[in-house]
């Protein structure tokens, strides 16, 4: 199992818009494309309180490339993403990392 950590750094004040987009649009499209999430987090205490952190689960990098590629090119996603950004950009920048568990990790 490979986990992908994605961090979305929002334009100041736009984190609620990003959360709404995930809840009402993105998660349904991920289900359609077979993308599995392990969890979402925001910062309760600490820096980056305008960021959304989440983990995706993949069986392999090949699975990730295939499923993520079909998701980002889905005309429904492209249209709905554009609609949510009609008042301006939501995400300032994205970081992503592919994580491999250590031998002692509870989550494998």
C-alpha cells in the first residue's frame, strides 16, 4: 500500500470553499473513479491554518497514475472545479508526497 499525502495551501479565507468543494463535489467524483481516501485534516493549533491535509490510498503508483489521470481529465470535474473558482482561485499551491510505511508503522 502506498499513501499519498496532499497538502492544499489555500488563498487566505478560502479554506471553507475548499472544504465545501470536497464535501459536495470531489468525494463523489473520487468514488466514481475508484479513488480511496484515508482521511482529511485541518490544523487545529499551529501554523498553516489555511491548509487542508489529506491521505489517499493506492495499491501501486501505476494505479495512482491511471485513476488520478482519469479523474483530473473528467469533464464533469473540470466544469465543477471552474464553477467553484468563478470568484477566484481557491488553492494557492499544492504539495504532494508518496509515503512508504516503515517496518514499525501501524498503518501499512
